[in-house]
């Protein structure tokens, strides 16, 4: 099954931001495009707005004047659904309400030809449920574009329970012909991105609610240590707290209140107070004129240790040993079966976040997972009230001499980046095991849809098969609510590796 021919008309119903964006994508690709909106005059206004954006593309030399003129000639606002009768594809981008979408599709089914492909751009509703209103649901598919549609490459092509393979394939190939990067997924709450991205927000909010750190510090650690493009608090302020919470609540409800997707009470209070983010002037941060910029906690300068003793290879943080030597600090290595840690001159220990807490041990400081310890500009440390001040000072000085800013947070198991990555990896494995999407498509979706530095399976391969499972298992022991219980898929993934290596544990 091939993509739609460029001579085939494409219709978009709903002329908000997403509707206009999708129409522009199809138009620039070369299709005749019909625009319809139930509100009189909106379709013409949308056509004018798209025309203005095409002008800007010409100014930026991304489109020739001739191509712009040809595109404008192919763009036609429609006064009624009947004018969409010759469409080969109709994409609806109307209000996110099941009844509204179903009513629209029933009307469309009476207008368009039997071979017309019908699609929804829903981000939160079930494609299966929307298509359930159709007499022929096999031709109905989800085409979830990301905002702004003309710029972001990812399109999730969602097959509902009744979607025909030929319909999904045609939608996939059409999206690819439009210059997009499509990924195929089954109809599951949140699809790929909004399902697997929940921990990025949820774990940041959980650390905040536990008084582990403030929003500016958590965001700085996610960016400067974890390698994420933007912090969770910054991103939800940009999206809109009401919008982000609505998606979270929808996924949570759709999974029958699965504790892994539980919404944040702190975010609920933010929405209730009207602090919706940038659009309202206040969210997690204050965007009003003259507001003071929130700064992350950064530790004062401390004296680095003269030496460290390395017990084990530090696992995913093994690169630190080379950095420490390059900084002129002596590294004494001891081959210990039971440890992957650094022992400081004070006798205290420095260990990579593993899902345990500092208070459980005599004198331990934890440090967070980094995407790249050489390039990271900030490291988070975690200590308890019982941690020796000298041990914490030596740990702080060690990372500072490596050129890192240091943020000291509370005694939070799994810290910030480590617990976030582990939960993302777990949800990704669970999604593959349940037939939602392939590993490759999930990695592609998370990199392109939310700009993650690595896809979940890229993280998993880099960190080792057992890393996420072990961390979540330790977290689950300390929080037995089920939120951190590793999925069966992740358990099988980790256990299979151990078995091949001859372990029976």
C-alpha cells in the first residue's frame, strides 16, 4: 500500500493551531487541501493565516515564491462538509471530546467516498472509541501530529482495534511522503510519547513533593546532568499546567487508576490556583514583568580529597575514574566483589544512585546518573542528616574539581535523573511486551516527540540490562505502593541476561 497521490485532496476539519498546522503540512507536500470549521468564517481566517505563514517561509528562503503561489491556489476553505466529498483523506482536529468527534465522523461517513481514509489527531482519546461510531471503522486511524506540526517531524500512526492494516499502512506512508517521521503504534492510553513520558514529569514532581529539592534545582539537574533539553517544571509551564495535567489524568483514568500514572497533587493545586504557566504569567515559575529568576541550589566551594579508593568499576559511572585522574587526584583501585563505590579519605563512601537511601548506611553520599559525566556541567548529591559533613564536603569538592556545579538535594532514593530514566526504561519495555510499538519506534518517538537525549532502549543498552530493574526493585522496597514495582517485561529482560551468564539468583 502506497501513500496518497499528490493529486488527491486532503481535508482538515477544525482550524485551530493543530488543524492549521496539519493543513500546512499537506499543502506544502503538494496536495489540494480543503479546510472546514463549524464556526462560520473560521475556515477563511485559517486559510489567510496559513497563507501568511507561507509568506514567511518565502522570506526565510525555505519556499520559493512560485511554490507558495501554487500552494495558495490549492488551499480552499469550505462552507460545508459536503464540499469535502472528493477528499481521499480527512483529518479531524476538533474539540477533544468523544461525543463531538463521533458526531462529526458520522456526518463525514455520509459525505465522503467509501475508500476515503478518515483520521483523528487526538492526543488523549481512544482511537478505537472514536472509530466505534463509524459503520466502517476499518478505514479509521489515528494521525497524531506534534505541535507545531509544520516543524516537528514525529507523527504517531495509531491503529484502533478495528483499523485495517491497509488503512494504517496508507496513513503511515502518506505521513512519510509528507516529510514526517512516522511511528506505528497500537491504540493504548497516551500512545507512545504521552504514555512513556509520564515519569519525566511525575518523578520531578515527586521529588519536589518529598521536599527533596526545589523546581529550579530539579530542572537544572535534569538539563545539566541528565542531558534533557528542558526541565520538567519548565516544560509543563510551557505546555500549560492544565493541559499537561489533563493528559496525565486521562492516561491515569484510561489505565484504571494504575498507580504508575498517578497525577501530582502539587500540580493539581497549581491548576486550581490558576497558575497555568507562561500563558497565565505564573506557574512553577514567575513570568511576570520584574519577577526574579529562580536559581538552582549550587553548593559553595569545597576542598577536594587528596585521593579516592575505587571499589569496583562504578558501573555506568566508570568514566569518572578517568576524570578524577585527569584532575590530578590519586585513584587507588581495589577489586571488591561487593562494591561499585568510591571511598573518601574521611572513610565515607560515594556511590551512584541505586534506589536506596543514604540514611540506611553509616556514611554514604549518593551522586546522580549523568548522560555523560565528562560533558555534564552539574551533579546532584544526596545525603541524610546522619551523613558526616566532612564526607559531604569531600564529595562536593571532588565533583567541583572535575568542573561540575554541585547541587545537594535531600535523601531521595533514586535521586532525580536515575529514577526518571529507570521508570522511562521500564514503561518502554512494558509497552513493547504489550505490543504497543517496536523498540526502534519507541526510541524514535521519544527522541523526536519530546527531544530526549536518548531513546529508552538506547539508555537501557548503555546502562546495562539489569540497571533499571535493580534500581526500581530497591525503590519498590522503600515505597511499596506499586509505583516503582518493575514490570514483568523488565524483570524478564534482566533475568534472561543473568541466566545466560550462569546465575540462578
